[in-house]
């Protein structure tokens, strides 16, 4: 999973027990025997890896090229949704800042009008 994140590479491990890059600590931490792994990078709109999707222990057999292609479709959709969500949050924050500025200006205007009435 770390390799996928650092190198933007799809990793498919058919026999985790015999793979030198596989950390056996994961077996112990999750209380399961990991046999097969498919890791796929999740990229943002700038094509930078922002997360990794990891599938473990295919129900029957080994992970295939078709599994990779299917995972590519899923990660593309997730990336789009995530990007849209981030953009919506940015818009929401800008909107809230504008509302706050409007409120500040409103209070400033009220104080200004009150002061103007006071000096007249």
C-alpha cells in the first residue's frame, strides 16, 4: 500500500506469504490471513495520489487484469466525487466568508450611521 502511494503504481500480489514487500504484521493486526492483494492509487484532478484503495483476498482465485480495469473505473468515479466535494467545500467556505464580511460591513454601517446622527 505504501509503495502504491509513493510510486503511483498498481500493485498486485498473488501470494502475500512469499512476497518480500508484504508486511506480515498486517496479518497479526487484522487477525486474518492475507493471501492476495490489489492496491490501486486514487488520484486527484492534478493526477497526484491522494489515497490508495486496497483489496485483499479475492473470493475465488487471483486478482486479474479485469479486476484492475474495474477498480480503475471505480477509482475514477471516487476521484471525481471527492474532487467535487472538495470544490463544494471551497465554495461553501468562500460563501461563509462573504456572509461574514457582509455582517461586519453591516455593523460598521450601523455604527457609522449612529455616530453620524450623534454628531448632528
